[in-house]
C-alpha cells in the first residue's frame, strides 16, 4: 500500500524534470517569422516550407481537376444499351 502513495510524486517529477533539459526556441522562431523580408509567412521557413507548399498546391489542384472530371462524366447521359 505504501508504494501507491508514491505514484503522484513520481508522476509529477517525471514531467517537471524534462522541462529543465529543453531550451526555449520560440524567440528564435519569432525573429525568423516576424522579419520583414517580403516573403509570405508560409515560405519563410526555407526550402522545406517551399517544397511542402508546392506539393500541397499540386495535390489540391490535381484533386480539384479529378473531381471536376468525374462530375462531368457523371452528368453525361448514358447511351442506350
């Protein structure tokens, strides 16, 4: 029964010890994204952000085109069999 009383202390210690080892990187990211360099915020992160943006736009445009194609196919009258 004594070991059950120690559980809350162990659980809180597990969460508090990890915060001491981590460095706050938010100010660095704020400097990067608030810099006035003429770039939109979605590509200020560098090459990876640009590639992810272009991939997302490509998938979106291809999906819209594919959906419109099948909508057009579904609207066409069927031939007599």
